[in-house]
C-alpha cells in the first residue's frame, strides 16, 4: 500500500534540517492546529503560534493512461505569530525541498502549483501563507 500524499510531503519536509530550523514549531498533519491540542503542538507558553506548517490533503483525481495515476493536491499552510519573515523563508525552502522531487515510497512526483501569500488566520492569531502542491501517484 502506498503512503498518503500528505504524510509523504510532511515526512519530506521533516527530513530537511534547514527547513525544520525555520519551522521551530514543527510540521503537522492533523485537521487543524489550535490552542489546547495535545502535545506536541506549535504554541509557545503564551499561546502564540511559533513558526510551523500544517500539511493537508485537498483533492485527488484519476488521470493518465487507463486511469493508472492520481493527481492528488496537498496544501501546506505556514503560520507564525511574529510576522511573515520566517514563513517567507520556510515556504521558499519547502518549495526547494519538494518541487520536482520524488518522495514517499518512490511512486510520488511533487510539483509546486501555486501560493496564496500575506494572509492572516484570525482563529489562531497568526500570519499565514499557503502553498499548493500536485502529487502524482501511480495506482497500478
């Protein structure tokens, strides 16, 4: 069985030391990050979001000859209570780590699709960027 695309993307991000140095709050694959979530969590002792990323599946569609591939879209949300500087760098590094790379069990090719920058998440009081990736997965 092949790995879930969001898990493969998150593991590739977590394996990169330079990216994890920027994302001191960690990389998560939960439905959302929020105060009160069980540890480990990206919040400091004052409840502020440290530089962190949330990786989520978005949608998938069958493609290719005889429907042998999936095009799965994975969204990476970058958060930081202190502003955009750290997450600008983290989004750029994630793109370098993921774009045009094979990840997971070797059956995934990742391509950067687009970004939505300079957002703010009112629920967790954090600055936010969103990067979207297409993951090609062989179905057999």
